[in-house]
C-alpha cells in the first residue's frame, strides 16, 4: 500500500500536470468527433489509456504493485460522483 502511494502520487501529479498544460478534456475529445470531425484528442485519450494499462501491468510484474479488488461501497461511489460532478460544474466542464 505504501509503495503504491509513493509511486502513484508523483506519477499522478506528473500526468495530471501534463494533461492540464496540454488542455486535455475528455468531453472535448468526444465532442470534437461529431462537431468538427477531429479525432486528435480522442487519439490522445486512447493513447493515455493504453500507456496506463501497460504501465500498471509492468508495475505488477516488477512486484511494485499488488492490485486487489476492493469491496464496492455504493455510498462512497455516490459521494465521489457528487463531488466529481460538482467540481466539473464549477470548472465549466
């Protein structure tokens, strides 16, 4: 758990910083396909997901990460969804 946090926090901040500076928006990625027929952001989104999938598998193989299936708590999902939605509304997304 500590290894995952020590590894995940800096990687998450670096990835988040890169996405923020690149003005990457998932909503725009899907909207641009239909409105202006541009798939650039969607391809970037797919590339980010692929890099994440490969990265997680490499971390598991190296023994730096041991994934476990967490129990589902609907209250936490509801609260997290509300907080995420509130943040998206405040940011204009």
